[in-house]
C-alpha cells in the first residue's frame, strides 16, 4: 500500500509592478505633492469653467470689466469678497477671469517650448557630429543672455498681444529642454534595442519617436511641469511693466499693476493676486520636485 505525498498549495505568482505604477505609488506617498496637485486641479478647473462661461457672457459673481466709481477701492466685504479696485471692478471676478489667461499662457507657452526643445534635442542627440555642434552652439548663444530680457525685448518690438506673448515665451524658453533631451538621447541611442531597430532597417524618425523618446519621457515631463509656472511668472512680470496682456483683459500680473499705486490704501489689490501667483507657482514646483524624486528613484532601481 503506497501513500501519496501531500500536495502543497502554491499561490499564483504576483504580477510584477510596472515602472509607471512604482512612480505613481512613490508620488502619491508624498502628502506635499498631493496637496500641490489638488491646488493645481482647483486652479485649472476654475480657469476652464470661467473661460467657458465667459464665451457665453456668463460671469461670476460680477462682470470683471464692469466699472462703478461709487464703490472704488472698497475693502473686502460680503458683497465683494476680495474688495474692488480703483475703477470699482470686483477683484474676485477679475482674479477668476485672470486665472484663465494666466494659466493659458503657462500651458500653451510650455507646449510650444516643449515641442521645439524636444525636436531640437532629439535631432542633436541622435545624430551627433556637426549637427550636434551647430545646434548646441545656438543653445549656448541663447543661454548667454537672460531669457526674461530676450522675451522683454521681443515683446517690446512686436507688441504686447497675448498671442505674441505666448509665442515669444515658448520660442525663447526651449534651451533647457533641448539640453536635457540631448543628454538623454546620447545615452539611449547606444542601447541594444536601438541598435536592433537600426539592424532591422527601421528609419530614423520611427526610431526616435517610437523607441528612444518614450524612454526619455519621465525627465521631459518633469521639465514641462516645472516650466509652466516659469511662463506664468514671466507673463506676470511683463504685465507688471505694462508689456503683458493689455487692459481691460484681466491677468494676475496686470491686477497687481493696477494696485501698485494704491499699495497703502488698498492692500487687497496686491495681496490677493500675488497670493494666487505664489500658490500656483509653488504647487507646480512641488509637484515637479516630487515627480523628479519619483522618477529618479525608478531609474536608480533599474
């Protein structure tokens, strides 16, 4: 009589955690990053709702451009939560309306900068040689001058139109992204999967965009997140010196400009838009720093 050996129960193998999930888990384990992300979402949703409503002539709580000299420079109250400015316009309404413009400048200008920087950095890093030398000398020449003064000069010559401001900020802010992408491509172009793609006869652009660029996406995304508040601050600086978006269109920067003559009499004209710029910029920087830490941890653990 034979005895059968007991069968040991084996549990199913747990699936391996993907790099994306590890990055997200690391990111959402940071409470500061979550707080920054919540603030960003609030700003973005507010700007989208305000912008869509403005297309249909709907404003909350008041028309941001409606003047009433009888209530000018009124302090914050139940009727006007953040007070009124020197023309009797509701500051809260202008802040809401200005959030759409300021955030639009940040996102669109960064998109232009990112597109230009990624293409130039990818071409420079992948081809190398004389192409790399020419492109990097152009980058070095632009880096010799402070970007804000280049943007300031271009806007002063071309005019303070919002489309011009967005294009100028984007077209003169791509150098850092290009250098980052170039450094990533110099490393990734020598990997085995890229060599295998070349051996199989794949063309250059599919290799760049299908094989190399997705593996360099993490640092590029971090750069984009950090670059958005830079564009917002540049627009605010231009508006502060009357070279930004022109009145009566409200932005966070020109609200501060309108209030600088009344600093001692109407502090709310400076404090509230300045606080909006500070919170938006700080939130983007905190989220970008947390993403950088999460992606660096992932790359070091490979």
